[in-house]
């Protein structure tokens, strides 16, 4: 396998409702990614596209619809989709294309426009549940997250007011992110006093619905060294899918995230992730998810993440900064674009170009992770400068 | 070249709800009316038929010896065909639960107006392998008094109202 680097990146602003069409959003992000590394579309050998359920856009050939915006005209093109895990599968999918030796460059684009599903995209999720055993009970996505959060809390004795610190941290971090939809200075009390959606999940425990797009440029080593002085290497990739019988798994721990992480760590030669990873972007569509994933990624011992959070361990200036971007809770959550936004954050952090968000200590190894489907997919990428 | 936050373009363009409601920007609306009839397959078909009879049935994997509910024709862990059908009980314990103030479309329930929140739960069914649960609703209980490990029992619709659906069980309620 060949070494593959990220050499360029682009990101649109995230909004609850953007005027641009999905195609236009994809175009803007892809354009910026090429401009950032002074490459032209003719330098690109192939294109991959990450985008989540077709039901958001109501377009049942969304990959094809988006292709023009992603710069895929008459190029080898593939679309992938694993729910919320999509955005971190995107660079993995692109990595295959280049690591295999098939292509020297790949443009990776992730786009989501959730505002088209009207009045709220939550309704579009009903059909992810089993049509015979679950759908007749009219479940919502928030239920299953609340169900998982509660199991996580009752297993370890975690308190809502402690988990709320994730929202405080991430929304504060997002104040420094130019794409952010929901950067804010809030308190634990604000989270606890916000509207109850599905206890134990309050309004401020949830990331928003968003429109937005992100893109990166991947290159094989010989091209990457020509394009930039600061290539960021994809040194480990891992992904894994658990059973869709989610009621038969113990939801307190995401085994599939651990399996994906171990795969990526092994490939990157990482033996002690909590020491060797300097900065991480675990997926945080809900407050508890960041902690759940930190434990699954072996970045904290099981049952200890809340204690570490309270000690400031995961703050931007802590021992292991997590979601320095502001995460899905702060920057916003246009599903697939969120995962790629996280990849871009690690890219900038490792290049020392994250501006006000830069974590101290010149990090050289970082990780991004996403998660989705019926609480069953883990996608992990380890990157080094 | 230095890559910084400058790479974030002025796009996208932010719209407010008012922009759309007042027609400042135009949009096209479509309400789909898609209809499906999903086949249940042999495993869930029998499961539903037994629900109509007021019973819960599971299926056993003869390799890992798990008693699987809902029943399935193959074991997803061992990846072999499952073996015999096994009746399980209509009682169980609450594995985890939710007190939901929203419906499936994220529409708000009128809690202040006295509407009871939904209380969906994962219920581990007695007789199935430990940890095997199903999604269902809890009722006849104060939502704020539900706890992990609470013992519950199915409340069935009367036989003449059952149609062979998961909703033939109205909900689960606490038992002593």
C-alpha cells in the first residue's frame, strides 16, 4: 500500500437553512479544497462523495445528483453512505483509491442539506427502524439516543449535570470556528434548563440540523511532497459495523467503535492511544456521545471519562483536547459534512494552522471518528504530520 | 501555502424561516405519498401470528445456544440457520428507558396540557437469553419512577382486536 496524505481542505459555513442547493454547497467546498492547495480539477484522478440518507434531499439518486458539484464530470466516481459515520468513511474511501496505486489523487467531498426535509428531518428517520417490530411503535431517533444515554448513565452512575459539560466545552470552542452555527458561551444550568426532548436528553444536549459541505484533497506521497511542505498523512484507518438488532446489545459501550479504533491503531503502529494521540475529534451529535466514544476509542478507561472531563482533561488546553473545533454540538451537524469537518480540524491542528483553535504543544498525531446507522457503525482515521 | 480559516468561503448563504414564509426566496414543495407493503418473512411472520394468539415466541441458535427475540431464521453472530421455536414469557425487566416529550416527527407533546410523555424502553424478555431485549412502550407507571431492572408485564389488546402486530401488546406495565 502507498502512503496517502491530505494536502488541501475546504469547508462551507454551516446553517440551519442555507440558500444554496446541495450541488452548489458541494461545489463551494470542493472548489475551496482545490484552491487551498493550488490544484486544478484536471489534477484530480477520481472523486468520492459522502452523503447521508436520500430522504433528507428527497432525491433518490443523490450521489449522481451531486456529482457535478463535486467536480466528478467524466471522472471515476463513487458515493458511500453509513449514516452518521459517513463523513469519516469518506477519507477512508478516498484512501483506498490512492493507497491501492490505482490513482495518484482523489477529491473527497461530503455534503448534507437537511433543511429540505420539511418541517423537520427527524420524520425522515422513521424508516431506518425495523418495519415489522419497531416502526409500528413510531420511534424517533432521539428515543434511541436517549435510551443509550440512559444505559450509559445507569451503568457508571454518570450524572446529567456532568455530561452537560460537553455542551459547555464544545459550544465555547465553536466560538472560534468561522463555520460555526451554534458557538455560544453557556452554562451547565442552561443545558439542564433547556427544553426536555426525551429525558435524559435536553435540547442543548443535541447537535442542530444543518446544511453544509466539506472537501479534502488526497494525494500519493510523490504528488503530496510536490504540492505542499506540510502533508498530513493518513496513517491508520478502521471501520466496523455491529448488528442492527440494537436491542440485543448492551448499549453502555460501543464495541464496534473499539473494533474500528483497534484496526486503525494497529495500522498506525499505535500501542498506547491515550498517550500517543495528541488531539481528537470524536463524534458528538449528543453530549454523552463524545464521552461514550472517548471510552470506545480507548482514550479514557471505561467509566472514567466524566471524571476526566470535569478535571479539564479534554479542554483545548487539557492533556487530550477533544473536539477543539466545537464539534457537531457547536459547529453544527450536516451529517456527512460533520465527519469531514472533523478530519479537516485535525488536518489544521497538525499543520499548526488552526488559528485561535490551535491546541498547544505542537501536536503530531490526531484522530477523527464518526458513528451512525442504528447505533452500530464506527469509523476512525488516525493522522500524523 | 498556508491554509487557514480563510478557506471558509462567504457561502453558504443563511436563510431565516421568515425568508421562506414570506416568499423572499422561492422554494418548491412536495409532499410524497409513498406506500409500501413489507413482507415479514418466515421468522417475524410466526412471531406476529403468535402475538395474535397472545404469546411471544423466540427461536434458538443451536451453536451459541442463545434464545433469540425477535426470532430470526439465521443467527447473525454464528451465521448458521437457527433451530427450534421456543415460547418465552410476556414478562421481563427494563434494561433502559426514555421519557419522551416529542413524537416521531420531533413534534412537541402537550405535556403542560396533561399529555403523558411517551416512555419507550428496551425490555429484556424472561425466557430469552439475558440481555436480549425488544423495543416497546411502558405505561400505567409514573414516568419519573421507572428504574433499571424494574419488572414489567405485557398488557395485551383483547383477542378480537389483535391483528398480528407488535402493537397487539398495548404496552408493558410494572408488576410486583
